[in-house]
């Protein structure tokens, strides 16, 4: 996990209580943070862009600004920081303000629901047609009165960077833009432009200097454009945010414009979040707005006007309401929790007891609360895991491996013995990745999620081939050939099962390299079958995923009859192209479950 450095002096100031180093570390760990310890950092301010680069005492420094690459940096002094591994599920604690807010509650300094009052800014953003298949959604807010000293500039920049990693999934689901409000002319327009349709100076300029560039040139030459061009390269138009005078604010999700850059002279901010996932961008703007409000800023709303005429106002900082059963929490934890309302208030919920249980108000910045068990966990943290006394279970049994696990272990040992590297990919995927990229038609019925957390995870996987190809895609620059495999659960609809879903344990393996072909995958499958005491039979098979004539259906004898065990083949070049794989690839997939 990424590690952040939080200024110890700033954190203590925002907490409002003097804590020793050991007390601070212990409290952070009780909240669930993985604390690496404290360290000394030296800040180097860039004379060209004004940004600050922090260097740990044990790190070497090449003398270049991490923002613009300039070598004109000066020593701005040293300070003590506390090093914390980020909790992906708690993006509200990525910055010093959010962390201090949680600590104030946990320590009993300030408990209950934080209240954030927002007023209308009078500004609006008009979303133009043409973005529906690119990045259709946008949220925004105005932030006034924030003193952008060195510490606050670093806080805002690091907050943006860390949220891009967590909620934004490296800008795929959400990307953030932060601008100096006083350099632009409201209202704003979010539109789609062609690759040569506009010119502007990107943040920190182009490699050749502070010159204007087209979106195409930015994607080809600017460091951020090169790094994130994969998010836009399949489109013929790109998102653009501009003001009433036509001045460019940014080209989401790639880069802001130099003319709207935040400096130490900035006092008012305009913040936007764009992306294909509306839920993700709404959570992101809520975390940002609450964090900046806790730093002393005044947050104002912005009206959004969509192409269909619908209007929305963001950010929405109203709490969610949910009722929980305190007895259910105590049953799960195995202990009685006295005065649970106060425990929840220490975790910064609004809470009150009533006839139905405990009614909660969940803060808008809590992007991680999806199930009541997330609240149960907070009760355990607030009560203190250290206060839960360990005890033996009342009944003792002798455990043993399930048959499918023993079979899977044997298969894994065989594959690693053949020189394959095991991978683990997510069990959740989406229709485009799972079917369309393989050239397969989308089935009418599959295991779909009723409330998916993102557009990238809308269904449970039916096969492991997609995971293999996705892994090979991100390792195309590694040494070839590559041999990988995965043994994991796949899911299919079954009315016979109580849940309506049957789980099947499958194993898939892939080989990629300049001389790889059908024979390589078949040799590996023959070796696996031999070690599993199977005699497979192969029949010609046609599938759009594989090259015609280089694909086979695999059968084994079980329970006195031939059963379809899996498939084997050389992947079609069109499929490889859709996954961005340049090397020939062969793979196989078999169903371990039917062997039992």
C-alpha cells in the first residue's frame, strides 16, 4: 500500500491535544492504521513552479522538482512526519484534516456527526452532448478562504494524488481537478473536443517549454499525457473543461492548464471530479469538500446542467440514515458493548437509541460504508479490540481439507513444477471485459450484481481466461516467454442451489512468447492431466476467442461417461489486439470440480 507522510506538528494542532509520539502512534494503530513510525523530511521548494518536494532523511535526492522536473530548488527546512500506510477503505483519512477529525472523535475531544454547512456559489457547469461514452459525469464545488501556505498546498496536492489512487483507481473511475478560482471566469462548460480542436499550455508546460499544445500533442509528449493516454486513446474526442471566456481549465483525466495553477497566493479554489462512475465521483467530491472545510475553508455548491436538461447541485454533504440492531453487533463481536451510542459517536456517527434499535447518521465523507458490517467493525474499533478478551470456543472439532482444496493444491504444485507462476485476479468483472473482448456474445443470463460498486465490477466471473489475458496485458514489457496460471472459483446460475448460484473451481494457464503455439499449451495440459490421473480426449472446436483449427474441446472420463473438462487453444490475434498483447499466446482452462 502507498505510504503517506503526515506532518506531526500540523496533526497535533488540528487534533487540539498534546500527544507524545508514542501516544499518537498507539492511537493511530488502534484506529486501524499501519504506522511505520516517525521520520524527518527536508522540503525543497522549486523556484520555477513554486511546488515543494519532500525528501526523507534516508532517501537520496537528485535535485529535481517532482512536479516540473526543474533543478532550481532551494532547501525550505526540515520537519518531523509520521509515516502511515494508506487504508484503501478509508480515503477520508488520507489527509491530515481527515485524520485529525477521526482522532478527535476517537479521543473524545469532539464526538458525534460533523456538520458541514454549504451555501450556493451561484456558479454552474453545463455538460454538453458527446461525452456519454467518454467521461459523462462531473461534480464540482467552490472553496473559499483557504490560506494556501506550504502545508496546505502540500495537503491539497497529496489529497488529490491519494484519492486518484484509491477512489479513482488511477484516474479511471474518477479524476480530480483543482484550480485557482480567481484566474477563471464563471460559468463553466464541460464538452468534448477533437484531438486538434483546442490549444492550451498544460500544467508545468511541455518538454520544450511554456508553449501551447493540442490534446494530441499532450498525450504524445507531456509526462502526464504519456502516463495516462491509455484512458483516452480509444476515443476520437477528449473531455475539456473551460470557462465562460473559453479559457481551458483542464483536459480530464490527463492534465490541468498552467493558467489555473494553484499557488501560495491562491485563496479561492474551484474543484471538479469527472469520471464514468457517478457513485465514485460523488464520494470523491464529498471527501475533498469535508477535508478542506476541516482546514478552515468555506465550501459552496455548484449547479450542474446535463444535456437532457436535468439539474443537480453538488456536493451533497447530507448524511445517510440507517438503523442497526445493537444485539446483532454484540452477537457478532461476542461481547457486550456498554453505551453503544457513545461508542458510535466517538467514531463520528450521529447516533440515537429508539424502539427499532440505534438510528445512525453516516457522514457524507464515509465512502466505505456499504454494509451494516462496516458499521459493526467501527463499533469494534471504538470499543477497542484490546478490550475484547480472547477465550476458547466452547466446542472443539478436528478440521480437515475439503476434497476440492486438496485437488486444487495438487494441481497448483503441478503447475508450479512446470515453471508456471500463479496469479490471483478479482472474481468480479464486467460484460465488456469478460465477453466482448474475447469475441463472445453476451449471455442473456449470468451472475450479475444487483448493486455494483463500480462499472468495472458488475458480474461474477464465469471463466479465468479474462484474468490471464488481463495480467499478460500489463506485463507486455517483461521478459518473454511468460507462463502464468490461476486456480480459482467461477460462478454460474443454478436453480438447484439455495443461493441460485453454483461455484465451480477451475484452473487456467497461459503462455505468451514469440514462438508460442498450440503445442505448448497442450504439453502443459497433458502433464497436468497425467499427474491428476486423467486421460484427456481432444476434439476440434471452434470459438471466436481462438484461431480456427488451433482450438480443441477437452473431455475426461468420469462416473462412467465422457464429460467436458475444458478447452485449449491458441488465442486469436483480434482478441490479443483488444487486450493490448503483442505476443502469440496459447492457453487452456479446465474444470477441477467435475473430477470429484
